[in-house]
């Protein structure tokens, strides 16, 4: 009886099309944000920050970006890891070239640079789609990783080929570097994720989002009714690459602090983000968060159970983790192709009608 539409009247168009039309959803959203911003920073510790919270926030941004491209526009991409590497190396070059530049501006500029690269690699999508586009983006993945490995200018001619994030502060608090407090890094990533998620939510519900979905559902029919495929597909690549570039910049500067491109941003990273949106749900903002949370929390849970609880070797636990992830992807593709987001939608519909039959 606590989840009802009765008495929740809409007297304006603005109220009818708002992001959370139900009062209960708005209250839950505000309470969740208040808890995330006002409670978690005071109870967070190094383990929860490095193993769960910060990776979840950063990978949720990357998942949002790929979901915009694949879930909303229907363009399959296997180059997410390469575009994250573009954001990471752009962030590194900006941090070293402009030491006084605000860290928030550095991260956003890295995102814009990645968007420009994404536009370049998005041009083939005007002629090819489906499997062939996936292969083209896979080629972009290998090319970008090779480029950052072979051109010393990108890593400032370091003998090791590794890039290290310099120390940066915001409002007097260290955000990057060895002395950065977990709560500060967490709040920095959470702020960026909150703003980008709201932007993505509004983009997908507006004219641009409807154009993306029209191209996804039937591109020929969309072009007949006036949707420009060139503008629509390139805008999806640009917005998606911006989000992924921001995630790559944060992954390098705030989370890891030091990166070797082949080890961190290889093909495994691309598949990880793809698995997130498959399990979470294609074409869903909530699905991006659910998939990122699932793929971050599940390995931690399995490791604690198998290694910490049962005392199994770490290599066996890692292999079982791969088997579980692969099995879950097959199960979701067969049983619930729309992922966790669809399960959540069905649960909400049942709650709205409970205790009446549905």
C-alpha cells in the first residue's frame, strides 16, 4: 500500500514529464543522494573506497557512455577501453602541461578531446553497422593502445612507458596523488557522476534521444521521417566518447594514479563495460548503474567467500569468477535480454497494482 499513484496529481505539463513522476520515487532519489553525499564520506575507509565505491562510480560513467551509443542508438562498439585510454592520456598531458589548471576542468577537457577522437572513429558508422561496425571499433581499440605504447610523446618520454598522475588539489583538498583522502576522491567522482547522469537522463528523454532511438529501431524509416543519420550517429559517438573519456581520466588520475595502457585499457576493459550494459539493461540509465554495481560487487563478494571464507587459492577464484560472469551473461541474454532494468520495471508495476492481480 506504500507505493501508489493515487492522489499524485499532475496539474502542469512540466509535472507530467518530469524525470520521476511519482512522489515516492522523487523522495527515494533525494534520500539516496543525501545519503551518498552527507553520510558515506564520513564512514568510508580505504578498502571500501578502493575496492567498491570509486571503481563503481567511474565505471558507471563509462557504462552510461556506452549505453548511449549501443543501448539508445544501436551502434555496437568494442573500443571502450581505447577511448578510456584517450581520456587518461589526455588528462595526463593536460596535468603535466598546465600544472595550475583546475582538476575538474582537466577531466572535462579530457572528455572533450576523447569526444573529438570518437567523432573521427564514428565516421565508418555512416556506412556500416552491426558486426562490421563492432569490428571497426575493435580495430580502433587496438590502434589506440598501439599508438599510446609506441609514441613516447604521450608518456613524456618516460623510460618505463608508464604515466603517473601528479598531485592536484580542489578547494584545498588533495584529489589525486598518494596523500589523497578516500572521502575527497569519492566526493569528486560522485559529483561528476551525478551531473553526467542527469544530463544523460535529459538527453535521452528529449529530441536528441528520440532521434537516437529512431535510428536504433529502423534507420531507413527514421531518415524518411526527417532524422538526419549523419548528425544523429556522430552525436551519439561524440556524447558517448565524452562520457568514456571522463571515465578514463578519473580511472587514471583519481583511482589508479599510474597506468600502463596495455594492462589497464586493453580489450578486457572494453568487454567489461559491454558486459555491464548487457546485464544492467540496454537503453536504460538505471541499467547502467545496476550493471556497474553488479560487475564491481560480484568479484568482491566471490573473492571474500572463496578466498577469505573457504580459503581457496586466488587463481582458482579468478577462474570461477570468469565462469560466473560468462554464465550470467548467457542467462540474461536468454531469460531476460533487457537485463536488471527490466526486472526492476516489472517489480515496480507489480508494486503499483499490489495486492490486485496483474
